[in-house]
C-alpha cells in the first residue's frame, strides 16, 4: 500500500532533479577590450569610478550613497562591494568589472582566470563572473629572501540574479605564510584602483 501511495505522490509532485551548476572560462574579445579602454578614458567612465570612490569613503564614515558601497574586512581579507543601482546600467556595470581588472593588471599582477559560474539556487539563477589575479612569482632567493606578495591575491566578481545585475565585489586576500613579505597596505590598493589619471 505504501509503495502505491509513494508512486501516486511521486507522479503528482515529482522530485526536482539536481540543481543546475555550470562553470566555464571565457575571454573578452579584442573589440570589447578596445571599447573598454575608450570607456575608461571617457567622462562617463572617469565619473563613475570617482563616484564609487567617493561612496567608498562615505561608507567608511558611516554615510550611505547610491550606488551603495559595502566594506569588507577581516584579518586576512579586505575589499568592498558595489550594489547595482542608479546611475549604473548593465553596460557600465560590466565595464566597471573589467576596468577594475585592468587596474589590477597595471599593478603588476597576473590574471590567473576569467570564468563564469551559473547555478540554480531555489527559485532563481545566480550568475557569477570572476577575475582572479595573483602577484607575479618573485625571483627571490628563498633561502635568504621572502617573496613579494604585493597586496595579496585579488578576486573581482560580478554577480547577477535571474540575468539582473546585483553587485560587484573586489576582495584582496593576503598570504600569511612566512615565505612571503608582509602585504602592502590595503589603503594603497584602494587609492590605485580608484585612480582615474585625470
């Protein structure tokens, strides 16, 4: 009797299959790179980076402004997140994601990966595009010198929920291993990331 009821209930309320989860590497096209460079040097690009910089420092003082910036800090990781809000649109949001990545490369970092993860979570689909950077391998003599980790490892994520942008996150994680020199101050990283060469 129990198996008959289980069969009927199973047909009426089928169990969901395993949630979708896909991870793939992707590349920025040469045209996209040229357009990004033009956007970065444009008034719009410079003013948006300046606005996020201003809102970052506002947040450190306890003031919220749009788009809202969230401060992330712990003993081994520091960063910030930017909520998707006015005056950002999908194109400028994507441009910021790649523009911040360009600034990290300008610091001398190596890009280790550029990937996209799409996952089904309950009733929504979360898409995370991620850039991951590591400091260049040092030519230090490990018997006498420590490796320069610059600021630590850097990850930049752009998260969308159901194809709607949600937030950007930049996180810097330091090496605590004694093979490495102490990381440079996070405030210097922030100053460089927000510099617009005006």
